C-alpha cells in the first residue's frame, strides 16, 4: 500500500490512556479496530499537536489475525511460494479474496498463510494451509476487470483454528452501504511506492469511503465505478497498491468491524492518484453468492 502508512509500538501505556482522554476517544470502540494503535487512534492522534512524538515511535503492528497472505508456487517446483494477494478468513475452511488473484491457476499451487506479520521471517504465529478448491464468481471476466464481480472463495484443505493469532472476519449485512467519508481500514503487504517491492511487514492505513454518486463522476472513476463496488481514498497520498489485491477493507458497522470490501483495482502506474481512490468489491452485494458457494 502506497502513501502515509502508520505503525506504532507504544511502551508508555499510561501516556496513551491520558491522550485518549484528552482527545475524547471512545476507548471501547477504538480498541475493537483491526489495528487499533496503528489505525483509528493514530489517525485521530495525527490531528493533535502531540502527534509527532508518537508517530516517530511507530515501529510495528502485529494484528494480522484476519488478513491472510495468498501465496502460489508452481507444480514443477513447489519449494518456494510467492506472495501474490491478500485475503480474509471468514470461516474455518473458507478464505475470501479477489477473483483476479486466482483466475489463472493452471500449473500453480496455492496456499494461505494466516496469522502472519513479516512475510520474510518466521514470526512463530503463522498457520500455513493449502488451498483445496477455488471458486471464482461465474460472472467474472478477467479481460474486463472494471465490469466487477471480482470475488472468489478459497476452500482450505484443513480447517484453521484459533492459535491466538487467527480470528474470523465478520461479514456485513445484506446490501449494507457504508456512509460517505466514513474511515475504513485497508491492510496488506502491497507496494509501499510505485515501482517498488512488496512490503515485508503488514501495512495498514485508513481510507475515507467515497460514495458511489461521487466516485462515478467523470472527474473520478466515471463509468468504471459500479454500485457493486466501494471506493475509498482518492486524496492523492494514501492508497492500496499492487500486492494488496484481495485484501480487506474493514469498516465499523452494526456494532462490529466488518469486511466491507475486497481490494480490486486502482490507478496505474501511480497508486496514490488524486480522485482515483482504491476500488473494492462491495462484499454486501455478494452475500447470497458467498453463502451459496461456501459454508
């Protein structure tokens, strides 16, 4: 993901509690975020005069419990796996991702890594499970990404379990729409700058939702934006990027954090382009399909 990324390893918890009180942050709600210290807290904290003191101490974040790294190898040489996309575990045996991540599986072997933080190190929290079956939405067309239906379900060979680092993502209500300008969280190991390489450590950022009537304007995404999609970002500074595809957009709704989007596409070659927000498959538009093909 490209732009202003945020991490923190807070040692002085008393100072954090003091600042929470000063900034009138609802601690119960805030600490239910996917990546609390690196998410809502620092987003709000970044607007205070004390921000730099804490932003300078942003070192790492390790709540990768719902995000998975989708990796592939080749049948003729499965000794090494490559990160290709993100995904979200929504059931012990099912992972949700983007169709374009898995629409050309010939000759490839897929697996998911759950509970991971650093792709290139053994964190001791990882759970590695082979993918047993790939179900791509029947209306997905790999030559027409902007037509939508960019969603796929992956059935795992063996069930995932709670090892302290793996949690299930919550699904939204049927056809639920997130309000304009609500802040949601994108996570992933994608590029941190255009033309660069994927991130070693899980990244996250907050992106404001852009409602469909705006995102579909000619000076935004025009007809490429569909009502089965969610747009978020577009400030020209922070965005999803290559390698983040398939990963979640987590938004707070109905009393919980829910996976409202799947990273689908964005501008190229520069991911953080003004008025070209990251575009996500809107999960709430595909609830019937998700339940029909899985669970």
